[in-house]
């Protein structure tokens, strides 16, 4: 399931403005871009929250190590 920025922010208990700032700063998981839409995977956000919300570069490295196992 894919979420809009507003839905993703709500899931994480943040305002849309904070969510967009965090995205620009590389603090949240990388979004999926479909044409003009920017979306986030709900499952990935739940895993990211369970991992204590690491910055994007750390999250991406963890995902890579998990996929290589």
C-alpha cells in the first residue's frame, strides 16, 4: 500500500510540513515516485518506525544488508 505525504505524516504522528522538511533533509525513507506523485510504502514506514526512525542513509544501508541475507 502506498501513502501520500499527508497520510505518511499522519501515520508517523507528524505534521505535513515536518514530513516534507524531513524528506528534504534525508531523515525519512526514500519515497517512490510515480509520474508526478510522491508516495511512501506503508510497510516500509512501519519497519522504519520499529527500527527507531534512523536517518535515510542508515535506513538504506540496513535495507541492503537485510536483502543480502
